[in-house]
């Protein structure tokens, strides 16, 4: 249940007319009172003799009784209370009780206070009510409304428990504004998957991902097909912007524009500009921690994905061990990497990656201020992904995509754990949801390359496989038997052999791959080790295949966890790190 306190107003009659109107797109059905401060309050929705003006005069009476100089300039208080889409439809009696509880909790009308503010609760849809009140009590005093928004949220949590409704995680004021019921109904009529507000937020976030300048940001918005309005000061300075979908129109056939700040708190122009500011101390600290591996001299999507994987690994370590400002910056930039990955993904992974980026958006903001500069490597990785173009989903492109998704999965789990420790419940839940979508995306991306690696392992000479089995027992004595029993063991053996032929010490590589993060709770240890080894040894993500290549869609796949499990190996690992 979501309570929303709206901006205070000056005209009671204007809000009453809106509450009883059909709505912009006739989304208001059967507007009527469910409760009011006085049982005899006229209801223009059900009583044909009652008028809006009668209700307005009754509500405004204590305000008008004051001398003109003592009347508050903005005396109209407005609260909407909305149930979750999956909640049952509540009766008028239920909504009346909920309205009274909200008014008591916020201080508008405390229980038993006969001189409290006057109010009325109007229902014009199944899933929500609006409460209008005037901010002068019957005794001429003002109500005490300190922290009324926080009190309303706390009461909503108690109402959810009492009525058996969906339990909404408590927020911290950093969430993006939810679509209104009118916006959702409009999307349904237009057969849109998401509301215009949500589509615009997703498109603007993708335009921000890895952008290096204001000019590039607006060029990307235009290339995405959005209508753009810029707010220019008399001096010529740019103050803000609004965007609209070309086919989203109001009743007057005009485009419906949304300011960046109304799409999400971090999409206002000043907050977007922060991404291009690199404090010297933050950049220096980032450089001192960053690992700069010698990457192959190649270009294109595969190169971008390898570099993004390395940057993601470093970001993961900062989230686990860095200070709060640096960790918050890495989590925010992780959202840009997911946006960029979704934008450039192949068709068979696109839907899940898009959902991962969409839900992770909530995890990218909290009250802990991100120290920009620490996110430089991840933001560059997002930029590389965008500029390298779409991946085809096969060959090296597909294998490096699987490698990056595997690492991104661990990053989102680290973000979920970090938020959970800070008691950021909404952000932790969002990061966990993103991880589930990444798990599904990984299974799609990894099927083809892991099948090829499996074939390579099966064609190794018996003595070679035995050598790597002995090595496994030497480095991981407690887990070796389990790893060898996994379907992914041949792929791991093939990777160890490639590393040896490339001049690496397989024992040292394997020890390093297991040193920083435990593996004993992993559901598929071999999968995790394959990608760690191939990344750290700079091996091709997908080697040349001298044998028959199975077609995409092969059932032979080695994912971090089976689809029947609620969490992957990475998720299991995360619990041990808490």
C-alpha cells in the first residue's frame, strides 16, 4: 500500500472537481465519498442535489472564519492511498477505516479530537482513495504535521499486516515516482508493455549509460526518437530538460512531457552532470586500486565485454571492502553497465537483460552519496559496450557475453548484500530481483560456449584429464570430488589445459581463482571457475572448435545453478560472505 502526500494547494474547489471528474481519459469510475469528518457531509457523487460548492464551503469553513491575514496561503492538504495491483479489491468500509487511520497517523484528525481538521475521502477507482483536508482546525489552530509522510508510510505497513495485503518494503525517499493509475490504464489501452513514464525512464537511463558529455547525452536522446524540450536561462545556460514519446499524447493531441527529475531523482540535469565530474582525490584513489590487465588488441563487442568483466570484478571488490561512498558509486555505475549490456545484447538474452537493468534501477540510489570518480572504470566499460555495438550472440561475442553476465550476477548479489547491511530493504530486494534475471540471461548466453568447452574437455587425452584432476585435488582437496562429478568438469579441464599451453601455471591460476571468494556453497563450482580462469589468464572466451559445433538451443548447458533452485551458486556464495 502506497500513501502519497501531494503538494499543498490553494483552492479546495479545484481538487474537489478533479476528484469527482471522469478523469483525463475517463479513468475515474463512480466517484463517491467513502468517509468524511461529518457523516452528514454532502456527496456530489451519490446525491444529485449535492454540489461541489457545498462540499467546498463545508471544508473551508474554519479557514474562512479566520481573519484574512491569518489564513494559510496553501491550506489544501491532499493524500492518496493506493493498494498494490495484486491486492484484493477492498470495500468502501475498508477504505473508510484506512482513511481514518491515515488521518490519525499524520495528525490531520487524531482519534477522539473533536476540533480536528475537516476532511473527506473520495474513491474513484477500485485500487485507491484520495483524502482532501483543510489545514485549519475547528478551533482555529493549525494541525501538527511534523514528518507526516514518514508517519503515513509507517501506518501503511501496519495496515498491510492487518488486512493481509502485499507487504511493501519501507522506502527512504529515493525511489522513482510510480506510474499513476491513469498512466497504467492509458498504457493498457495503447497495448504498451510499460507506461510512458517507465519507457522514458528506461530510455533516458540508457542514454546516460557511459555518456561522456552533455552533448552526447542529448544526441543519444534524439537518436532514441524522443522529443526533447530544454529549459534555457536568459543567460543562455541550460537549466533542465523534458522528454516525451512521440506517440504519447494528451486530450489536446499534444505530447506529454516529463522532466528528468520526475522520471527518477538521479535523472535531473544537475545529477546527470555529476557523472562527468571526476574529483581528483576520487580518481586518484580509483587508480590506486584498479587492476589494468593486458587485454588483447582487438576491437568490437567481445573486447568491450572482456574489459567490462575486468572492471566489474574490481567494482565487486570495492563494494565488498571499500568505504560507503566508493561502494555507492560502484553500485550506481553498475546500473549503467546493465543498461548498456541490455541495449547491445543479442536477441536470446535481451528480454532478461532488459528486465535486470529495469529492476536494478531501484538499487542504484540510496541516501549514501556516491563519490564520483570511483566509478570511472565501470562508466568507461558502459561506454565501451555502447560504442562497440550489438553482439551477435555466437562465437567469441556470445562467450564474452556469458562471461560478463556471470560476473554481473556476482556484482548484483554483492550490491544486494551491501544494501541489506545498510537496511536498504527496497534496494536490496531490487538487486536480488536483478540477479534472478541475470541468472536466466546467463543460462541462455552460456549454453553454446559451454557446450563447446565441454566438447574440448571430452576430447582431451586421458593422461591430460588425469593431470588436471590431480591438480584439482591438490588445490581444492575438499571440493575436488564434487567438482569432478559436475557436468561442467570437462569444460574446466579444457580451460586448465588451454592455460597451461598459453604458458600459465594452472595451479597458481586455480589457487588465485579460489582465494578471494569461497566456493564450497556453490551449486556449480566448475562454471564459476571456468569464467574466472579464462578472464584472469586472458584466454579466448571461446576457443577454436575442431569438432562439430552444437547449434544454439542445445540442451547441454552449465549454468551457475539449475533453474529449479531459488538461488544460483553465486547467490549461495553471497550468503557465506555476509
